[in-house]
C-alpha cells in the first residue's frame, strides 16, 4: 500500500512540475477560477514564449468536447473561439508545444452564471 | 496516463538507442581483440539496434497522441504540428542513425567502420535537434558539451554488456587483456562525462537554488549515481581485474557481478535522464 502511495505521490508531483515547466501559461481570459455573468465568446491564453496549441477541450459536468479549429502558428498569445455556452462550471484543458519540442498540459476552470 | 506511457517508452528507447550506438563504437574499437566472441558481440549489437528501431518507430507513432493527449483530439492540426515539430525531426534522424548502426553491425572492415561512425553521429546528433539546449542562448557551447556527454556515455554504456559477457565466457587472460585496454581508455574518457555535465548544468540552471527543485534534484541524483559508478569502476580496475588476470578462483564471477551492477546503475541514470529531459525544465522545474 505504501509503495503505491509513494508512486502516486511521485506521479502527481511530476505532473504538477511538468505543468509548470517550459512554455508557462502566464494569464488567461477567462481567468482561472473566475465567475462570469456573460458567456465568453473566446478563450485567450498568454504564454511565457511562443507556443503552438495542439489540443483544447471544454468540459462541463459529464460532457467533454474538443474545441477547434486551433491556430497553427506558434505565438505567445493564442485566441480560440468558444462555442455558445450554457450556464455552469467549465474546465478548459489544453496542451501546447514550445520551441524546445516539449508538450505542456494545462487547465483553466471558470463558472458562468447568467 | 498517456504522458506516463510516453515517458516510459522514451526511457526504454533511450536505453536501447545508447546500447546499440555504444556497442557499435565498442565493436569498431575492440572487435579485433575478442576473437571468436566478435560474432556474438555483433549479434548482440544488431539485436539492440533492432529493438531500438522498434521503440523509435513506436515513439514516432505515439507522438501525435502525446501532442493531443487523447486519440479523439488527434486531427489535421495535430498532425501538422507533428510533421513540423523539432521532436519529430529528432526522432526520425535518430531512426536513420540507428538503422545505419544496425547495418554497420552486419558488415565487416572499413565500410562497417564508416557506417558505424555515420550511424552513431546521426543517432547522438539527433539529441541536439530538440530539447532544452536548442532554445538556450548559449546553444553554441551547449551543443558540443552535450555531444561529448552523450558520445562518451554511449561508449561506456554500450561496452559494459559485451565486457560482462567477455568476463563470463572468455579465458581469464583474454578477458583481462581486453578489459584492461578498455579500462585504460575509459579512465581518461569517463571523467569528461562529469565535466561536460557539470558545465551544462552551470549554463542551464538559472541559479544555485534550482538544484532544490525537481530538475535540480534529479541532476543531483545523477551525480550521486555517477559517484557510485566511479567507485565500482575503481574497484574493477584496482582489485577485480588484476585478480582476473592472475586467474584467481571466483575472480571472473565477481567481475561479472560488478559490471552487471554498473550496468544496472547506468540504466537508472538513463531513466532519470528520460524524466529530466522529457518532462521537466532546468529553468522552471
């Protein structure tokens, strides 16, 4: 049991550090943890360096949908149009690849209350 | 789970790639000294190269999934990133290099040496095409340091299993003669791994405090493992090898165990390196 917990802890630690490395997400609109009164029409991600978005999902409760089309160019600020949202809690998951070729996953959570 | 699987595959691929490239270097330098064992040595190198090829192909195939994080998200956009990514270019270069290495281990004479040199250069050079060093402002210094670090590391690692097999199967005097020559070469080359590694760490780490973050801690782990390896190498050179040369009872089995332990420790070093270079960043993590 203890080795499994140690391994689990190690994996969580690695996942957390992995998310913090390379092309950092410096800022986003909607911001992580924000509560909005109007549905956001687009997602804006500001990174520490030019990055290419390789995947983007929007999750609301049990539904999870891929968002696209994704911009192709590597850029520090990435803007993606979002589908029409209904009120609820959302999790945006993304993956970007930086100039060094490393893939960095990330997540933003926000709530939309009408 | 995808990232963990990708990392495990990367570690296994790194290990076998260095095994094959290093064994090819050992074959070029030492095959004339091992007599009949040369065929076994080449067969072992070929198998390592073929296994490395299979893992590199698997890495290429899984890369779009790694980029997207989910099969359902793999689309034209992902494939376009995959096709133009430095990681894909490096993997394909490594694949060409390891194929040349495999072919070199089938041949004989000068063509083999030329092909082995080309294969090793492409294989090890592929690691300069992607990763932390490629985007660093001191790339001009980091690239040759990394190449020295990788080339000597490959030669050392790739030689250990053949040397272990030699100690186990060949006549003690013959094995001792080959291992003594390897040891004389290694005693000059292997410290350069640590020197190049330390120089790269000085350039890559932004501050001494970075040694206490995950990347730095793994770097310190590698340094500790290297110190343990140096201790084992000294034991082999000072005690076990002279005992083998004198054909003392049990000397061969003690040396076989010691080289086996050295090999296992280097496998751990490769696993640590795969995590450091694949999932962490010297500047942040």
